[in-house]
């Protein structure tokens, strides 16, 4: 599933301080290989370069 700006998503990345948190997609970037990466903003900061497979749609 791809995400658009302003979508709410849950981050799943055990190496991130925001693992398991819900945030808002604030930027969608396309790599030179045609894949999308995302910037997700949380209450306490943001995570950039997030791959699509590390996100799931938020249910709240």
C-alpha cells in the first residue's frame, strides 16, 4: 500500500526511537529506483527515509 501526505501511519522499525508510534506522513519521495520513501512526523520529532514496508495504516 502506498501512502499520501497527511495519511496517519504506524512505524515498525526496531532501530527507530519512534517504533510502534503513530505519526503523519509529511513528505513522499521517490527514489531513483521508483520506490517511495516517506518522512513521518511524530509528536516528539520526525523520521525520514522510511520505506513503505516499515509503515502500516493507522486505525485510530
